[in-house]
C-alpha cells in the first residue's frame, strides 16, 4: 500500500521536474500542498492544465491522464467496468475508494503504481521479443 504524504525525501524544485510523473511524485509526497482537499477531481483539473500547457508551448510529452487516455482505459478494466465512464477516472476512483473505505488519493497512487508497473512489464516484454 502506498503511503501518501510519507516524508522519505525532501521536495524537489519544480525546475527539476522532467515530466508529469515527476509532478505526480511530488503530489504523492505532499498532496495537501498540491491538491485542494486531496480531491482527485482537483488533481484531474490540475493535470488537464498541465496538458494544456504542453499543447500551448508545443512540448512533446506522453500524457496518460486524458479522459480517454491510457490510464483511464487501463482503469476501466482494472475496476471491472464493461465500458468507459463519462465521469472520468477521478470520479470513478473516488467512488471505488469510498466503497472500500480508503482515502481516494491513496487509492489513486496505488493504482498509478500498478499501471506503471504493468506498462514497464509490457515494454520489457516487447523489448525482449524484438531482441
């Protein structure tokens, strides 16, 4: 289980971030500083702003958190949903967390870790098949 807000290292300056996952690791470290009321809907809005800034400034970066993006598509299957949610990943994780009696931010980071681990495994599998 991910311990959201667990102090294990010092926060990094924003200028040191290399992408959206670096930002999310800082949110994990200090969610109350980054996300109002630790709401995943606020986090979703923040990530949408991040994506808009990428587009405005012409920055090429893989962005997995759009409503129909890789994270959402993975999540629907992970949560056993037979179709995508029009409400978005943040609302669905908040619902699942409430049903499980867990903090939504904690559940988000646990799911994010699973998503990334599965992506890493898939990438390693395709690299091994190419080699």
